[in-house]
């Protein structure tokens, strides 16, 4: 319980007598009877009554001017040991009077209960209220008054201050509990929204996978039927190329599904070896030239002089990525060309090369609505015609690129074509002598 009391008076004997009244065993001035008579009245002039046994003891601090009283209040607030009551004299020349002192103190500690002690009519009640306002934290005691009044006021005001303090603490606790409850409710709401979003996403993915499987079945069936139709035509061989092409596309579709399955299971294998960039680009060009020609497209390739002849990477996986990107460009380009270029970008190490593969087309481009779906699995299965594929190519390409330590990005404007870029950093390498030595022997066979 807080029983800290501040005494503000410019007379030392007043402080001594307050201590004798409010502090059991406290020492007062026994030689200045005149001063006590002026303060307590003639009937108490012989001695200030001392507190009886069991009377509450108070912790008293003294200030002899208003400015020093303010300093004590500021320090008490800083140390979180506030005063509960202040007894303030009105006349304290040459500094602030009691009214000004209380006004300044309340700016720092508005909860402090103050008692104005005066034997004069320096301020009327109306003037006091005009200066300090209507408040239940203010009491005026007219001198002379007896020690019992001092004890009663000290007891009542300290009890009132402590009750108000407990109420404030309780309100803070209630507000804190309310904040915690709201935070908990908000977290539950956020969790519920997250669960709903996750469920919706899972449901959407399930639907997309189902549609994808239907499309995949239809695509496989379509290719197989076309192959069989060509093969059963007696005496005709002109359909053989188409049958072989459809067979190749069927194998590519199956490969995409296998790769996607491996990626979801985390079992995609990467085997780095010496890779010839020139042979890789030529292989891509040969594989997709006929598809481009069938649509009246020009397929072009270019390798910048800065590109190293060999790098250490998984050549098969790199070919898959570029194959998916070129195949995607051919599928969605109706006229013009598809251009595959290879260049390098600066690196921090001389023995490493940062390769940049750009696949640029003059196709339809990508609409703003589909920008965020390009690399999502099965996205094309719900938005494109059956003939345009299963919707896994770009997804597989991006995931394999990341497995190789690179990534795939794109830049596109609707109706103005699209550029897919593969960036991949790899260590420079030399040709594999063993493979080159065995090549002539294979040709002899």
C-alpha cells in the first residue's frame, strides 16, 4: 500500500510536527512552541499529539519551495514510486505559492491527492476552483487544525489513492485481456481463412489434376489413333513421317509426366558431365525444325562467340529445358519465327560461365490474366484446346532449371510474342576424350 506523503512548506518546524503526527516514533521540534501554536492553535501549543499504537505509519518527504516539490514529484514518477498525498502550504515566498505549485505538480502527476494548508484567505473557493478546476483530489484545511484532522485526511486520501490505483491496474488488466482475446480471435480468423484458402487450393488442384488426366488420356489416345490410322493404310508410306512425329510427341508427353512425378516425389536425378553447347543447340534445331516448318515458321539458332564450347552440367536435363521452351514457342506461334540464342553474362569466377538461353517467338503472347499461371502445373489443361498439350512443359522446365542451379523467366506482351529466358551458371569444362575416341569406332560398326 502506498503511504508516501509529500510535505511542501517553507518552515522547518512544520515539517517536524507533521513527522511527529504521522510517523510513530518520529521526532519533532520541542523548542519552537510558538511555531506550533501558530499552526495548530493555542489549544495544541504545548505539544503536538503523537500517533497512538496501531496508527498507520507514513513515508514523508520534505520540500521547502514549490519548485523543489515539483522536482521530487518528477523523480518519484521516474522511479515509479509516486506520492499518494501532498500537504501544500499556500504562502511560500519567494517562490511559487501553493496554488501554482499544485497546478505544476498535476501536470506531472494528475493522480496526486493534494491538501491545501492555509491560515489566510489568499484564495476564495471560487478562485481556487478557477485555478485548479473541480476535482475530488483536492481538499482545503484551514489553520489552526488538530493532529486528528491531519491523520484522518492522510488516512482517507491515501486509502482513496490506493483504491483508485487498484482500479486503474484492474482496468489495464481488463484491457490487456481484451487485447489478448481480440488477438486470439484474429489469429483464429486468420487460421480459418488460411485453412479455407488451402482447402480451396487443394480442391482446385484436385480438379485440375482430374482434368489433366482426362486430357492426357485423350492426347495419348489421339496420337495412338493417328499412328494406327497411318500404319494400316495399305501401300502408302507418306503417312510414316506423321506417325513417327506423333510417336515422338507421345513419348515427350509421357516423359513430362514422369519428370513431374519425380519432381513431386523429390527423386529427380541430376548427372553432371561435359556438355557440348554446339551439339546441344544443333540437336534442338534438328528435332523441332519439322514442327516449325509444318506451321510455316522459321526456326533459327545462334551461339555467341563468348559461349564456351563445353560446360559441366547435365546435358540431358538441359536439353529437356530447351526442348520444352522451343516446343512451347512453336505451339503458340502461328506465323513468323522462333529464335533460340545462347550468350554469356559476367561472372565472379574465371572458370565458371553464366549462360543465357533466350527462346523468342512472334506468337500471341501472354495475357495479363495468365501471367501468374504460366509455371503452374496443369494450368494449360483448363484454358487451352486439347491440341495444345498437357500443360506440364513449362512447369517441368522451370523445376529442372532450378535443380540445375538456374531458373526460367519470361517477358511478354499480348499480341507481340514472348521471350523465355534460361539463366544457368556452370563450370567450364573440356571435351570428354573417352567419348570422342569411341565415336569413330561406333561409326565403323
